[in-house]
């Protein structure tokens, strides 16, 4: 009997030992090997020269598509419509989407086709920012937190020679409170639709010339509800770039109805016009470089600060046109308002 019990115990132990080893082996094979994944630091492409002379619309698009090919994680290109002559309305966006940027800004040029110096300068901004991503802390921080949209030419059919589109000034083609249902000429209508789809926090509209920033309103002399924000941000930009700044309504001495600056603000964006440079010809390389160096700091400051402004909604604006008269007598001119 004793022997039987001993044999039984031995057998039980052998079975127990076998099962234990089996489980141990299984558990060893189940544990996955942990290999630490070190993500490479994302860096922008080496762009040798971003301050270029005048480029045609196609040259700009091809250049940006090359940037996208080299840096697909930082550059996105696309279209938002087509012109009357069948050209794409082209945009591109620079940002690091992996960081889930919380802000959006739009940098545009050439709603007036005959102002190509604005295009060459904003293209210099984009090339500079892209090439400095992952190298310059400030630029990296901006592109981690903000999607920066660029529209190098809003009116491609008239670029670089003509201001008017179908016989009208495209920058008087935006809806105004007196004409809220306005249908705009093609490039402006497409731009409006794109803007409302993206809903950027801020927008810069590049024009030439005069080295001046314009802020809303153009069509009213009543104060803008974000007056202080404009004074702080654009006042600082003016100092950084040695530009002037004023309300759009002050530029010509008369009110401007239907302009980009007012419409963008009324639709929720901090909105400025930037009148680049000192002429409306095709820019030379030196022109672009001069304007880029002069305004680079102001531009970066715009992108950093403008996106954080809380825009007071257009519906809340008690809007009215002030009846103003321009009184002329010999060389004397005065604007008299109610
Ligand atoms: Zn213009």
C-alpha cells in the first residue's frame, strides 16, 4: 500500500512538473519583445533660396508640389475651385498635423492680379517657415500649434498684369451689410467659399503697394469692437517692419464698400491688409529679399498673436454708414461726417 502511495505521489509530481514547465514556456513565448521606437526628429526640407524674383502661377504650383513631395508630413497642397479660364484655385498648408494644431491662419495675395510683389513675399514667408521647421524653435512652435494656409494668387486669370476681373474691382466684390447676398466674381466667390469652409482664426490679405497695414473698417467710421486688439497687434507689427498702419476707411479719404478686410472680420477672423513694397511691377529678387527681411518679424508676430484674438461676432455689430462728405476748396480737402 505504502509503495502504491509513493508511486502515485511520484507520478503526480512528474505530471505537475511537466505542466508547470509547459505553462512557463508558454508564458515566456507570449511576452512580446519590447523594442523602443525612436521617432526621427521631423525637419523641414533644405530650401536653398526662398526669396525669389517674380514666378509664374505654374512655376509657383510646381515648386510647392516639390516641397510636398519632399516633406509630405509638413506640406499639403490642394485646390478650392477653378477660374473662369479653367485654372485651379491653388492653396497649400504648412503645419505638423501630428501635433494637432489648434489654430488656423490664412496668408493670401493677389486678389488684385497686378500686385505680384505680394505673392513673391508671402511665398518667401512660406519657404522660410518650412525650411526652418525642426531647426528654429520659434518656427517649430508656430507650425506645431497653427495650420498656416497660403493662397499665393487669388485671381490667377489676371496675374500679374490686371487689377479688374470681368470689368469689376474684385476687392469691392465682397458682401457688405447693405448687400449681404452679393454674388461675387469667380475668384472672390471661390475664396469666400473656401474661407467659410476652413474658418481661420485670422487672415492676411497681401496687396501692393505703400508699406502700410489696413484694418477694419473700410466701409464705416464706427469703431470696430476689436479695436484694441488691432491697435496692439498691428501697432506692434508696424514698429517691427517700419510700416504705417491705419483703418481702411482712412486710406482714400472715402469709405470702401465690399472689401476683403471687412468681410473676413465680419465672418469671424482677425483680418488685415498688408500693402507690400513700393511698386506694382514684377518683383526682382532684390525686391522680394528686401521686403521679406523688412517684414519677417512682423509676419511671425502676426501668426503668433492674431490667431488668439477672440473676434466679436458680426451679428452683434450695430452697423451704420455715416453720411460723410468730402469738401473740396482749391487745394483744401476735408472729410465732414455727421
Ligand atoms: Zn490691391
